[in-house]
């Protein structure tokens, strides 16, 4: 994992919000992230692409759904940094989690 690419990926507030939700919730579908962040699908997908290219998240396709979760193989310092996102480093997390919880018709997961 390239340190510069990792820090570049973490430099964006939207990507930090996505990562905070993934740390908090585990695996989420793109539609869940768009609802939680109250943003458009193309924008969320673009940010997920940056995080995927940095090796921070991994995708999983289930039918028409794309789910994302944190990569298992990341350096300990990156995992520790991501853990701080739910401890106050992302002030929008509570509102994002509320919107996610209120989302109707969340997709079912067959396997994670």
C-alpha cells in the first residue's frame, strides 16, 4: 500500500464519511451509501473507485448490487487511522448513520 496514495484517498471529506460508515457498519451497498450521505450515485461511486484503487476498500457484486467493505490486508497503521474515524474524527457520522437507519428497502445480503 502506497503511503502517499493512502493519504490522498483520506484527504477528501466524502471519502472519510464513507470510510467511517464502513468502519461502523461493515459492508454497505452503493445505494446505502448514497442514502446515508444524501449524495448522488455517480459521485459516491467515483469516491469508492479512489478508495478501491488505494487498496482501502474491496467490492463484492451480488446480482445488480455492489457492496463495499474495508480491505482485510492493510497495514496496521492504516487500520488504526480508520478506527479513529468513528471516534469523533468524522462529525457527520451520527447524521449519516441516522439516514442509513431510516433508509427504506435496504438490500439483503446473501454472503459477506
